[in-house]
C-alpha cells in the first residue's frame, strides 16, 4: 500500500513542468517533462531507487486512492541514488534529455566530467561510508584529515551541511542541499528526471520511494499534474548592499578588501520544501556585480561584470547561490569580498540579482542597488605619555601601528594652556619609502623603544620582545624654556597627527589625520611656598579646659600662604625642647613667662630643636582650610610650642619660622575654686544690710551677690539675678554691702546668695573660678503703697457728666472706687465735701460722675481715696468751668 505524505513535513514532495517550445532563456530541441522531488531529511536514504510512473488511464479521485490503483500507472523510469547499482548510467541518460537554462556568460556543462565529480567523487564515497557505519543518515559526519568543501555548496548555506573550520561535513545533508538548490545536481543525484514528451495527451505522473521505518518497510508516493504554463519564479525584492568592513591587507602597505553584505527579501515560501505549487518559487540565486566608473557621475559599466560567489562546476558552468539568513533580520544575504586597488575607495559597485527555480529557469532581473566603497580611515600616532620637568626637559612617548600602514610623517606639537605662545614645541618625523627610521629633527632626540619600553634599534628590534604585534614605540626628548609668571603650577599639552605612506603616495594631502586629543602634564614651580603667618604672641596662650576625659584642645588659625597645596602642623613639648637644648627641666610651679623665655631664646628652627617637633596631622590640611584643632597630651602641665608650615604642589615644605614669633606657646589652664562664703542679711531703715565673710586665701578675689524676689525655700542660684554689674573685689575677710528693696504693695520675702571668685594667676596657668554659692538667706519686707500722682482731671464739668482722672504710680486695685471734691473760695476754708463714686477704673485712669455743684467758677481740690483709707490730695487745684 502506498502512502501519500506531502507538505512541509511530508515524506515525499514532487513537482514538474513541460519544456516543449522555445523560450527567451533556452532553445528547445526535444520537448521534455522535467520532474523534481525531495524527501524528508530526517527519514534518511530510501532503501531503493525512486520510481517514476506515468498514467495510462486518466481517472478522477483522491491522490490516496489513485496512488494504489495499479491499473492506471505505467513504470517509466527508476532513479537510483549515487551509491546504488546503475546510478551512473541512469544519471547520464537523464542528463541527455536535460534542458537547463543558463545565464549570460555561463559555459556549457561537460556531462561526463560533472557526473564523475558528483557520483563517483567525494560525495559518493561519503554516502557509502554513511551506509557502512549503520548510523542515522542525517547525523553521520565525515571528518577528513584535510579541509574539504563540496563545490555544490556556497558561502551562505554551508553551515547547514558542514563545519568550515574543521572540514567536517555530512554526506546526506550535502546531497539534499545540492539536490534542492541546483538543477544539475538534482538530476545527477537521483532527485529528478527529464523524459521526452511523446504523443500522449496525459500529463499526470507519480513518484514513489520505499523507506525502512521502525522495522517496517513503507512505500510513499506523490502525484504530480505537469503543466507547461507553470510560471517562472518571482523576481527578488528589497535588494540592498552595505559595506560591513574593510579588511586590512595581508602585508604592510598592501591594499585591503571591501567586505560587502548583499541582502534581499526572504521569499514567503523559504521554509517550504519543494511541492506542486512551490516549484515557481526561488531556490537558487545569481548576483551580478558591475563596477561603477566616471568619478563625478558614477554609472555601472555594462561591459564588465562578475557573478558573485558562484562556484564553477567540475564540468563547466556555475552552481546557483544557496543563500543563508542575514544576522539579526529575516533577509537573505551573500557576502562579497572585493580586493581594493586604491586606498581612497572606489566610485562604487552596482548589484543585480537573478532568481532561479529547481528547473533552472530564471526570473527577470528587476532589483538593483549601488554601494560606494569608502576611503580608508586616516592613520594616526597614539600619544602614550608626556613628561615635563621644571627644568624644561620634555619627554613624549608615542606609537604607530605598523601592522597595516607605514608612516609618511608623524608630527608632534605642544604648548602651555594658560599663556598662548609660551613653550611652543613642534617636530615632524618624516619617513622615506621603505625606511624604518625617520630623518633627524634638529633639537629633538628620537629613540626607538621595544614593547617593554626599553631603548632598541629602529625596525625589527622594536617588535622582537613580544612578537610581531605591529605597534612600534618611540620616545622624543627636547628642552623648553619654562617660566612660571608668578604662578606655582602650569599645564602643558601635546597633540599629534600623521599620514600613512600609501595615502601620501596616492594623493597629496590625502588622509592626514586630525590632531589627536591632547595629552596633558602638570609642571610645578620648584620654589617652596612662603611661611604661613600666625598671630604672634610673646606670652603663653591658653588651651581649652580639659574635657571630662582630661583632653585639652588648641584651635589654630593662620593667614593663607600663596602657592600652598596644603599645610602641616608641628608641635613640641617644653620637656622635649629642653632635652635637645641639654638643659634641665623646670618646675611646673615656676612662672610660665620665665619658662617660656628660655625657649624663646633658643634657635627653634635649628637642627637640635627641629627634631623635637612632631607632625600632628597625618593627611595634608587642604589649602582652602586655614584653621586646625589639635589635642594636647592628657594631663599636660608643660608648655607646648606649635607652628604651621606650608607644603607646595611639588611636595616641598616651606622654610620654618626663623624667629620665635612664628611659634605659639600654649599651656593647659587649671582651676582653683575658693570655698563657699558665708552670708548674713537684715532689714534696717528700709534697706537690706548684707555681710559677706570669705576665707583668708580668697582676699584679692571677688564677690557677687544674687537676689530673688518672692518664693519659698532655698532658691537655686540659676533663678536669681545678679545685683551688681560686676563682682566686688574682696579686700578684707568681711565685706559689707546693702540693697534697696523695690517697693511693693504687699508684704514679700527677698532671698540672697553670695558667690566668691578666686584670683587669676597667669604665671601659673590658674584661671579665676567661682565657688559654690552660699546658703540662701531670706529677708521679709512689708508692703509699701505708693501715692498716686494725679496730673490731669478732664471732663465736661457739668453736673451729671462723666469725668476722668488720669494718673501714674497707682493701680485700680490700690484705690477705693471714690473721689472727693473739696470746694473752697479765695481766703476761705473748705466749705464742703462731695463724694463722687467711680463707675469704673483701670491702671491709669478713673471715671466718675460729676455731682451737682451750685457755684460755677469756684475752686475745687481733687482728693483720691487710697485703698488703705488714706486720702491723697491732688497736686493741682482745678477750677470747675474755668477751662
């Protein structure tokens, strides 16, 4: 039973076309039917030949039914694979009737030579080795000792059938690839046939093949209805060409190779196997390249062309290109490699592509594209390092890549960045053709270096140390005039450019490289910076009081030194300096001024004393910072001399101060607080008498009195106010003071405490310090109501109106709500009293109702009744109605 299995994953797919009349591509001598088929690669080689049947009775029906109707089929040919018996004679018979069109310039094929190469050559041997191995056909590989490339393969599709790097190839894959892309190979390998057309009118054919699958032998078939009007393949679309890279020449100053990727759209059927309708689609390509000429208006040369990447058959003609996919997209691609004839590039290349099917028919050439050949990139030196000393010695190290191009010249140029025209340097090293060493340059010493940067001879020795890497190194030396113009640092820049010998020979001024990125070097003035200026002091300065851990600190500040990169602080103790001076140590109870005088008289910047100083800061103090805080040794009782030196950008310290004013002396101060004084207080004649008693050692010190108004108990001194602007000096054991209590209407208590201050002794580093406060002493003071001062009485002065009394030194709560008006006449005594009750009052005024006064113009005296019942007479006598 025959099985029909076609399509993309089918076991057998066949197609066919009739060649029976002349066409524009080939003249037909004998009308033939061209048949082609393809098998499933994973199924391996069939166990027998492919059999070709022609129908002798046309019947309707499905393919599966017709294939098993033996009565309608006549066997007309067996097509054996190259390793089967009779394969050579069968293939030669098929080629006798083959009608394979060709393109312009293709030579005829010698059938015998071609069959000898394909059937009896390396491919046939590989297939026989495959069968003998017993391995699966699709995975069997041949690994010859020498690299092998089958002529039926091309660049794009080679990876599917072989490994180019090792020469390993797969015979079954090679056979299928050749049969699917080359019309001649399909006939020679048994995957197609050509049979003459007789007088029959039936055009249906069947191809069958038997396979051994899972221990069972199965026969597969495909039925083909052959037609003479099967269209040719579609022309290619989307043709484009890009310069991928320009490969270097294989020798020094040799021309390179343009590597051009030619790409076009992938046909929609590209993943289909050969089938009935697929035969009109592309399976092979031929790319035509024409060079452009006329530089100003390039056009393709119609008379000179070349087929790209097509391999010649052993018997003549060309093998169509089996293209592969372009990396990263869905286009097909072929790689063109064109040797250059000039470094400035070429006007360009013109590409066209022809598309062929498995029968050798070619589509009309429609797609075309043009790509220009770019000029070579300029060759340039590489600056490696630049060194410039303060004495003007300039050293420039650079290199040139000799792998591809020798130099025509290498030019260096340098100058300072800050001042134009300062320190200008220029040198052009020129090479003659074939020369390894440039011509000398006046004032510049040029040395050849090995890859290890050791001096060596020009030429081959420059490559010897690390092999022929091609990069050669050079060192140029010269001397410049360097001035600093009042600055401490300057920047020098060097740039380089060059031209390859091949570029200069081709065109004057062609491909001179642009100036390289500048290589910079800093030059520092060797002169040290000036000494930083400290605030001079001939007497010892106090460090901070020791903290709870016993550490005392010194805060230094100084004026900035011009040109300094940073500062360093040095400190030396009194003990260390006396040892260097070979003098005995002094008692710490001695006067600091006497002890400092000894140190001031010494040469502090000299060698003996210099070694006593230690550098305090490990890291350099930044030039922008002109202050520093350092810690003195814990519990120190000696003097410490401190100085600051500047450090330049060349890491050289400034000179040390030559006089003692450049060294500050610090001592750690101490406190000796006195005992708490005793305090007595009493009220006498409206004043508080204070008696303070201090110890005999506290005479010469000071006393401060603190007071608090009101409150109960022992108030803290922090809540009390100091009575006196400054503490009173203690001249005797007992100090008498007095305080006037502030007047208050209510009875209240005043609290007093005293604090004693010790006398400061600068010669012994003793600071004035406060004692603990005395016990609080309280004094009870009675309340005192002040007399109000009525300074204005205002109103309408008519009976029943509202009057206002404004005053000071009285408050509303201190007065009764009443006002007395006393009327008198000139020369008479008081006649009567009128009481006016206030309707309201505030801290500064009282409002009241004016009573009925019968005699306008009389004199009235205003009396305010105080809260305690005391009547206060106004200062002024007012006349009602007289205003």
